[in-house]
């Protein structure tokens, strides 16, 4: 039986902490799976173990009478057909759990209930829900590196990736469980408590299983039960827990459904309107979302410019109509056609309606008038190269806040071409956008802030970063401050 050597194998890293010996004993149960683990009102703990022979063991562990302060009683019931050998194994397992609880009680202040002893010192102050908070509640007993005797372990505790539209989805933390040498991974997802059916609930949280449950081995059940148990013990009902949105833990590397650098500042009121390109398949969902939020949207008809839909968004019907009508002749013009003076004027109007600084709009329309691929000194290049070269020629201090040259082009604070990389009006705009992003997506703001500073390269064909070609002219700019 694997459980006989389990205590040592499973104890790696789990022995520490208030519940350390208890967690280590359960991780080392081998063939037995801990299916349920419940703290009880009177401070005792009930456990339900399932053996591989269809046998069930129920244990209630409570402290001895007269405040002796250690594990005193274990009510045991066995169900199912159980061989004599299994009875002996069961006795060993129960004995081990009892000794582990005793060890936990010895670490705790005298007179503690089992539940209190396993919980450790109560957490105080306020808590912001997130992967850090979940990690803190499970540690030091459970975390990546701690494993069961059958090779199950927590692989990662992190926010669910790729939150959908604009981040008003709630933040959900996924505790992922995997097994060395394969087996389907699955997760316990922790989120703000609600009344939907759940695997387990704490004072503030609900937990559910995600992933395939089929063929899940005993150690996986035990880990799930332990995660739910520790969260229940340690989520102090007296503590105020706040729940940020899903964007709170999004980083720069995430693949997001929408351009958050546009949407967050718009929703925060920093941008007056948006001209947004999205795949046609997503338009309906987006428009519905906007309408629920009280915004107004319109989709460009007869768009010849992009394979995606052009969606205009504003706070009023008037605002959206104005933007759509100014932009209509622009999106209807064939790509590459010579811009007429009327189109140049309308480009300026669109920039103005989107709230862009007048000086930057003017610099842009001047390029549109002479054709956006024409360089200041003559010759042709990619539109982004031309704009960057021109802005750089007017710049004395290169500010990362205005850097629009990251390889991931959407990652920028200014959604227009700045007239210079130290344009005061553009810097003020960037400050507002950054503050809005910082408020909703602090990790993203931090990562973007450091990514925007440094040396940027773009070649005449518009390739950026590592993709620039050595065979063509490259513009390198050093953004030395944020
Ligand atoms: Zn400007």
C-alpha cells in the first residue's frame, strides 16, 4: 500500500504552517481519497474518505474532554465490503490522521479547538480578492510544489486568463491541479460568493470544479477537499473583502478580446468617443454590451477600408451620428485613392471628435494631404515610419508615455500619432489614459509603463522590434523617461 510511506513523500513543503501535519497526512493517504472535509460548529472536523474497494470511512475528530488540548476522540464508521487487510489499512490511516491533528494542536495555543488550531491566527484588516489572496489563504501548507503520493499537485494559482469585453467580468482565480506524468488537468475556480450551486462556499467565496472529472484519481479529490477546507477555515467573515474586476490581474502578454487601452479610458470618461475596429462576428455582442451600459454605438456601412467592422461609440446619439457621418466618406474611399481636400478636412474632423489634441491632428492631416507614405525628406515608407520620423525630428525629450512604437501596436497610451514625442497636449492626454488603466488594471499599467521606456526600432516597411529587417533603413529611438 502506497500510503504506508506516504507521510514522508507527501509532506514536501506541506509540513509547515498551522495545519501542516494534518495536510501532510492527508496528502499521504495513498489509495484513500479524502472526498469531504468539513469544519463543524463545535470546533471538530469531519472527514469522509473513500477507499479503492468501494468502502467509505467517516471520521469525526474532536478534542478530548476537560480541555486536555489534544485530539481525543475519533468516531469511525465503515461502509461497504471491506477485507480484513483493508480494515487494518484503515486503522493505520485513521491513526495517522489522529496523530497529525495532535501535532497541530500542540503547535496551537492551549485550549484551542481543532478548527482553530488548523486555521492558524485569524487574518485581519481588509482583503482584496485575487490570486495573491487565495495563495495567502492556502499557504504555507498548500502551493505549487506540494504533492500527493499519487503525484497530484497544484501547478499554478492565477487569475483566469482572457477576460471578456472591457473587463466588467468578475475576477476569478483558478487553482490548477495537474499530475506528474500526465492525466487531464483541472481546476478549482474561486470567485465572489453567490447562491448558484457550488462545490464549496466560504464566508465570501464560491468554488467550482472546472475541467474533466472523469478518471480523477484519489489524490486529486484530496487536494480539492483540502483547498476548499483551508479556504473555509481562513476566510474570516469579519474581514471586509473587495472584489476587483477581471482586468485587475491582466498583464501585457494576455490576449484580450478588445483593445483595453481604448476601452478603459472611454468607459472612464477620459475619451469622448471611440472609432473601433472589431471582427464582424463580434459586433452584435459588443453593441448589446454598450447599450446595456448606456452608451450609443453605430456601425459603418459600406466600409471599404478594413476587413473588420468599424464601430463608432459615444455617450450620446448626437455624438455617434456626428462621428459616423464625418467618417463615412473616409471608410467609403478605396484604400490607396488620392485624398481629396474634403477627405483631408474630414480626417481632421474625426480626430477632433475623438478628442485628439489639435496640434497632433494638424500634423496628421498634413501627412494625409501629402499622402501618408511620403517622407519629409522625400521618398516613401510605411505610414508608421513616416509619422515616427516626423515626430522624432521635432522632439527634444522622448517620453515613453507617447511611445507608439512597441511591437504590439495596441499597447500604447495615445491612440493617435503624436505630433512630437514631447507634445504637452498629448502628454496630458496620456496621463489621463494611464490613470484610467491604472485604476482598473494595475498590473497592465505597471507592465506597459516599463515596456514603453527604452529603445524602439521600426523599419521603412513598418516592421518593429525583432522583426525589423537588416536589409532596409531602420529608425531607432531611445525613449529614456516615462
Ligand atoms: Zn501635438
